[in-house]
C-alpha cells in the first residue's frame, strides 16, 4: 500500500503551538505530514522566510514523519508538481470557516482531485494567532504557553 501524505500549507510567521498541535494529531492519521511554507512576498512578515524555515526545520529535525518544503505561487501548482492530493487546514473558530471554505473550493475548482481536510484546533489554542503572539511579545508579555520554546527565544531576541 502506498503511504498517505497530507500537506499542511501556511505562512507560519511564526509557527505556534496551535500549528504544531495540528501537525502532531495529523501524524496519527497520515503516514507523512509535509509542512509547506509559503514564500509569498506580498506579506510583510516579522520573521524572514529563511528564519521561518529554520525554526520549522529545527522543531521537526528528529521527526521522521514530518518534512518541511517550500512553495511559491499557487498552492495547487505546487501540489500538482509534487503529485500531492491532500491538504490539511486547522479551524479555530467559526470565523475561520468562511475563508477556509472559500480557499478549499477555489483549489478544488482549479484541480478537482485536491481534497482539503479540516482539523479542529485544540480548544487550548483556539484563541492563538501569529499576529496576537507578535503583539504580546513586542509589548514584553510572555508567549511561553503559545509557541514552541525556540520560537519564544527568537521572539525575545527580536524584541530585545
Ligand atoms: N493555531 C494557531 N493559529 C492558527 C492556526 C492554528 N491551528 N491555524 C491558523 N492559524 C493562524 C495563524 O497564526 C495566522 O495568524 P495571523 O493571520 O494572525 O498571521 C493565520 O491563522 C493564518 O496563517 P497560516 O496558517 O500560516 O496560513 P495562511 O492562512 O497565512 O496561509 C496559504 C494560507 C499560504 C495556505 C494560502 O494563502 C495559499 O495557499 N497561498 C498560496 C497562493 C494561493 O494558492 N492562493 C489561492 C488560494 S485559493
């Protein structure tokens, strides 16, 4: 039987415990999880693409079920190029649904073979967003309970 692979795309500026919780749970259902880091340059991130990549790489360095890839341009084009068919997205609140629904349908319209799986974010992390984390860190608050340790240290260095 061929291995099941699911692709978890995002901008991850920075990756949070909400994201890592989704990845961990997905590894229980799929053989392999590919974190696909978007190179989209239209956003103005706090962490450079290289920094976001390095953080995700270090977090999953010893996890053989999780790999990190990057993509530029349309997600569907990357999926087609790599022969991936399954996408994972996390849903935190009802307000995420509209955007995610729109994106899943747009991707499916461009390529009918692509399926999007949604996973409910753990309630502990449902309030987390990368923007919120950056604001708390910028204003000197603690984000230890919200991001992986090395992200926390990187945020502290950024705002030192
Ligand atoms: N826990 C915590 N936070 C979460 C979360 C979770 N489980 N899931 C999402 N988030 C938050 C992030 O922290 C982030 O917060 P922010 O808005 O404050 O920065 C936000 O939700 C979304 O970030 P992320 O999950 O990194 O993804 P994104 O929505 O920025 O990425 C892409 C979307 C990259 C998948 C999408 O834009 C894409 O496919 N782009 C390529 C171009 C393309 O194909 N466009 C057409 C799409 S139809």
